[in-house]
C-alpha cells in the first residue's frame, strides 16, 4: 500500500495525515527546515516513521529548533544531554551525525551561500549520484536516507501517487520552486 493510500483513510489530525498533506514532498528552501528533515530522516533509520513523527516536537526542542549554528557548536555536555533525552532517539551515531552534519552545513553555507544553494548547485542528479555526494559530505547517510530526504523535501520526483490530491499541488509548487537551474 502506498503512503498516499495509507493516509487517505486517516483522520485529519493524525500525524501521518498531517505530514502527508502538508509536508511530504513539498519543496523546502529554508536551511533550518532542510537540516531538520535531514536529522529526522537519519533518525528514522531502523525505526518507523510513526515514531519519528510522534517525537518531532521533542527533536525540535532538544536540538534548539534545529538552529544549524547552535547545533554545530554542541560540545560534550550537549552530546551527553541528548543521550539522556527520551524525547528523541538516543543513538550515539545519530546524535554525532546531527552535530557533524550541522558543522558541514555551515561550511557549505560559507561556500555556496546556503545549504539549499549547495543542493541546487548539483540539481538534478540521479539517485545514486545524490547518494555518493551526500556520503562524501555527511555522516549516517545511506541510499534510503538520501532518497527519502530528497523526495520529502522536493528535490526528487514527488513520492505521491498520481491520483493523490497532494500530487498536483506539489507539482504546481515545484514549477514555481527555484532549483537554481535558470
């Protein structure tokens, strides 16, 4: 069953329905929102998306609203604090990846002006090329994580079924989205 069909019958206040209707596949331009999505996708590895959606607000609070500069500056005490925070996934590798990736995004922002610009500089690529690029630049990013990150943030084709009402909405948004290719 596709995610669209799964969400279709859910109540409008269900976390999956909200994510499906308002966020999944919608183009993201804001660096903090892109960083948030990357952290959430990394944390989903090996777990259900339901778990991540239910913990999303906890992640936001624990990671200082995904302020890239703040997270990039986290030290040992922040790392230990996150390991003890039940609102998030308490996995050393995933926490370390969030901090490292924030530091790397700051470097990319200096070079390209923004994380979004860095992505757009390489747009469009095939999935395998994206995976190589992300593995070269970030930690804890395998094929599925990169694929879901790029699909869910609008840089790969919409993951919505063609007959899903959100599909057309996303296609219209993507037609107005600046991928930096013009």
